[in-house]
C-alpha cells in the first residue's frame, strides 16, 4: 500500500525518491499493467519478441505512469508523457517534478525529484568488453581512476563508472554526444564523483551522485546537478497497483 507520504510531490527541500521494481514479481499483473498504458505504448509493447524484455519494459512504463499519477494526482493512463528533442521523457506539471527511468534484466529503477535527474542500473553479470569500452568512451584520466579502484572487483568498478557516466548523460539529455563533456571518478561511495564537467573542476563539484544496489548482482547510480539530496529508496509491489 502506498501512503501520501510515499508519493509526496513537494520537492522544495533537497530530496529524491528512488523506486526499485522487480519485474519478475509483476508477471501475474500483466493485465493490470497493460491497463495503465496509452494506446501507442500498447502497440510498442506488443511488438516485443522476447517475453522477458516485454515484461520488463511493460513493468517500467506502467509503473512510471502509476507513480506519476500518484505524485501528480492525475489518472495514470491519461498522463501526457512528452519527449524532448534529445529523447528525454518529461511531463508538464505544476510541481516541477522531474523523473528518469532505467532497467536492466528484470530490475527497474525510477527516480523522482525536483531537479533534472538521471538514473542508470546495470546487471553485473552482463558481458561487456570493458577494456574496449574504456578506451573508446573514457578519457585517460578516467581509465586511470578505473584501474586504481578495480583491485577487489574489476567488473563492479567498471559498471560503477559506467552507471555514473550514463546517469549524467540522462540527466542532461545529451546522450552519447555528452560523453566527452564530463570525467567520472570510479572510487566507491562518492556523492561528488565528477572530476571535470565541460573542462571545469568547479562545475564538476555541482553534481550530486548516489550509488546503490537495487538487488543482488546489480549496481545503479543517480546523478543530479543539485545540492546534496536526501534519498529515500522505496519498493513498488504488485499489490500497490490495486490501492
């Protein structure tokens, strides 16, 4: 059950809500989830060939609509979710509520806050040629930071930096074009994990990061150009859809 405090749209104080959703728990709720989608979203859902991919996408999109409806006190299915020129989704609202969504395998994460926000999650078992990715998309400074922090768990260290980098790109809406605009520190537990932003260390210090593990075998990061945010991690359960 969700309470009003769980979906409070007042973000005048520096805080963010992170919703963690396991799509596997929603397998028996597919009909309810479909009922939350707009017609064009239903069409997109029906085009997925892979059952697991379809369920994760359905859970992510329907959960986003459900939560936005709760925060904004509007019918979930009737919400107009727009897309910016760079592909970043947004909803026009009187609360200046910002959101972002990410999913990997069966885990979905959704961030809600009062600042332009990005969030990214990765399954640590995902097969990636990390050395090639580092050479192509990360600066020599970032590569050195990754190397200095990967003694204990190289895979986790790589994905820590990757989720931070991706979260920044999703916050700005730049996409891959913004890769060169920031340099990320790979050290764990940092709330100020930007080394440089558009060539400036001072600008980098304005970025707030939050690292978390939404489920065993996953790592995720939130990025926001904001003061330090009080983070509340919440879990959405199938029963909440019937509140």
